[in-house]
């Protein structure tokens, strides 16, 4: 069974057309290469309400995985974790912890990511930072567990 995924890029400048989305396509490419059905990234402006609305809209298509890029830092408009928290049913902190560990190993600022990971309905939701390098290093972590999480959410036995 082919799993589906959705990528949401969170960026005021990309949403306004002032800057091309550099991180969303990195996630989309990684997902497609791993065998996920995945449309091009959706771009939304920063803000908790914007993120929560985009996540709820994406969930209507029943994907196995939703990856967000951007808005996880400490700047005033970085509210992706807050929007994600409003939608998640249960957090899976180990994923976010591993993403921060890998990010900090590449660049000390990686420890500043406030991204969350968790489940809602039948989907795993993971926040990644907005840099293409952070997305490229984070996608293997997500892809290592996403099929197992999808199976667990669908009621399969532990492997």
C-alpha cells in the first residue's frame, strides 16, 4: 500500500511571493524517493492559526504523514509549534529530540528549534526547521519511523 504525505512550508516571505520556497521541495523529493505519494508543498504564512488551519486542511485528505518546514525558531513570528500543538492528539517527543540532536551536531543553532512531533487521527505530524539543510538532515529520521507509525495508527501489530 502506498502511503501519502503532505508538506507544508511556513514562511511569510514565501507565502507573499517574495522568496521561493527552498525547503518544501527538499522534503517533497525525499518523500517521493521513499515511495510516498506527495503533492508539491503548500505554502502558508507564519503564525499559529495559519499552521493549525493548514494542518486541519491537510488532515482532511487522510495522509499518513504531514511534514512542516519553517517557523520553529525563536523569532516573534515563529509559531509553528503552537499551531501544531493545537491540532496534535499526542506528542511523540523522541522524534523532535532526535531532530534537535542531529541539527545541533551540524550547527549549534539547531538546538534552538522548538519543533514538535506527534500524532493526530491516522497521521504522524513533524515540524522541521525552514533551512533546506535542516530538512535534508531531518527527513531520514522521519522516514525511518513513518511507515511503522502509519502501521501502528492503522492498528497493525508491533513488528
